[in-house]
């Protein structure tokens, strides 16, 4: 989905970035969670979430693990603790752990230059390219343009995404602060692959999934999509929830490519809460795990977070984890969003508590609310209806988005026409980062095509030489496209929201038109 379609959730996500099965869990451990099922089911109705799964780890026991609702709206398949979901950016902690294992073995140092392992990887600024370290990749402090649509929408594999990173300009200053960056984490995954002599995918499968018994977990969309127990993604369009199909985002690699179940993720939490050990085997050295949970870069609390969490005094990013205090406890957590699925993984290591919640709806914050609800109960804190709190935030966000849409509509200049006939806009336009987009005529109407079949949009005239691209895939929304004419009244450029400016390709004399 284009980034512009998700901007309206950014404030909520920043505020909320906080965040069968086990054999006969002790009733004493489960007791604080009495009534949880009813709360989950009621909250799912409020949020219109089709399916959700959660697991809770206390000490070395999985005390709660189950699914709710259905894998796909309108279909009978129920979600259970073994249902696969895209866990998105909670993959980042796995990549940091993979590098931590290589640190333990002396094959990588946190402060190695990236060029030592990936000599071909570069960004636009030669100084940043030379000084960029593995630690920089894992802490979101590279200070270069984020450009998520390069992997999210682009037709590029992992290697090509990283090759195009050489065009990413500096934006906020190298190591000047926190700037979330998926492409840097993709590079971190490739460092792990290069240093280990295998791919990132094979390394995490052999060194993490296998020893932890995460038998259903995979980094390959095709494997997940072919599984008989995988959650379909769902998107809300004009208030209506629609089922969709999994899109292949394998190119995101170490930043977010993993599919897992809450049963498998509970084993990951058990290892984390046991100081790096699992089943008598050391997966990570305790000192390495401690370094991953040590603040590396400050993350500012915004006004919403300050209101919701008045007892929180700091927020920081470690290596693949967000860190903060919560009612005097140290909290380690990460959220994830990909393939219209939302994930939240949260731990309180000092109390050996961990929670994972995954929901298969694009704009749900229920996974965040349930994580806090469960931790409050297990920590003995006063109960808060976190679902209601986050739902109120979501509704206010929807109201702001509706108001902004009205303002945009009001600013539209009526009774204008394009400068040129439709055929004059037809052609190929190119961008160093994103490659080519084409504009074609279909039934006398302009259509924009980028990495089809997903990014195909019908161009509706808005005003002057600005059009609105209505993406044909449900949930992708709408984006504005503006054409620029040169001094000879020829179309020279195309600007696409969320991507940038594309220059028209003019065929050389005698060569076929592109």
C-alpha cells in the first residue's frame, strides 16, 4: 500500500509503538487473566477484527495461547495458536539476534563498518557510506531518506532494493537522532548472510527457528500462502472490512519478512526471558542479549504517549527493540505492520513476562491494547480499558482524516481542463530510486502503471494538470499525480505522491518508443 495511505495512523502508531499449546499451564498463573476471552471477543467486535491470536509467557511457561475469530472473513476456518501471520517488523529483533550470534562467534562486531561485509552497499553521501556501522543499521540512526515505497511497491528483489539505496540522500544528519528505516535493517540482514556464509533466510531458519522448535515459521511468502492454516489479510475500505490476498514482500528480508504463529513466537519469548537459553542450549550469550536491550538512541515521546502513559519517563531504541519504562518496570517491545496484519511483541524481562498478539486487519490497534491489558493484569496494576482508549484515538484520527479530505476537496479548482489531449500524457517516466512508471490509454482514459498488477491506477482529472490515481487493488487508496510541462508545452515530468518526481523518457531518434 502506498505510504500516503497510512499516514493518518502515524500519530497513533508512534504513541503505541510500546509496545493445543503449552502443557497444562498452572491455574495460579492463569488466574489474573480471568475474563480475558470475553474482553478479547468484545473488543474484536468493536474493532471489526476478523481474526486474532495471542500467547502469554510467564517465567518459562506458556500460560495462555489461543486464537479467536476466523482466518478469512466469510470463511469457516478458525484462527488457532498455530495459524500463520505476517509478523512484519517484529522480524527486526530476529535479525539483531542473528548478528548477535555472529558477534558471539567473533565473525561480526557491532561497530564493524558495513563495507567490511557488504563492500558494494552505499548511500548517496560518501562519508556516511564509509562510516556506517552494523550498529547504525540496527538503531535507525543512519539519517537517510526512508523511501519505503522502494521495497513496498517497487518491482525489485532484495539485492536491487539495496543497490538503489545509493540514491538515498541524507535527511536528518548521520547519527543525529532516531529515524525509522526498513532498508537499513534489510542491509543488516544481508550483513548476517555475508558474515555467516549463507543467506539471512537460511541463517535464521537454522540457527533460530530450528533450535527453538519454531517448526511453522518461515521467511518465504510462497510457503506461508500455501499453508492450510494461514490468516488472510484484511483491509477496511469506507468502513467495510474486505479480505485480501497475501502479497509477496520477501524482498524486505531482515526488516520484516517472517511469518509465524503465536505458538512459535512464544518459544522465541521463552528464550528471550531465559537470558538467551532454551531447552538447556545457549542461543545467545547473556551479555549480547543485554547489549540488544541497552538504549542506543533516544526516541522522543509525543503528546499522545505522554497523555496515555504519564508514568513513562523515557523511550529509546536498542538493537531491534524499543525500550521504555512502564509503571517502574523496564519494557522491551516492538510492533509490526505488513500485509494488512498487525503484530505486537512485548516483554517485561525483570518479571519474566512476555506477550505476543497478532490481528489480521490493516488499521487495528487492538493488538497493542490487549498487550497492555494482559501486562497490567499480570503486574497487578489497576485495569484500564485499553481497547476503548485506542479505539477513541482511532476514531479521532478518522475524523481528522475526513476533515482533511474535505479541505482537499474544497481546494479543488472547479471547471478546469488538462492543458493537453490525453494522448500527450502517455509515455514512460523514470526515477533513480523507483525505476519506471508508464502512463497508457485504456478506453480513452489515462491509466498509470507501476509494478503491475498491484499498482495500476485509473487517473481521474482533478484540476489543471493534476489527476487522482485510484488504485485498482482494494485498500491501496488514492494518490495525486501532477504533470509538469516544459517551455514547448510538452509533458516533461510526473510527480506521484509518496514516490517523488519521474522524468519523462524521450526516445532517441530512430529508436522505438518506450
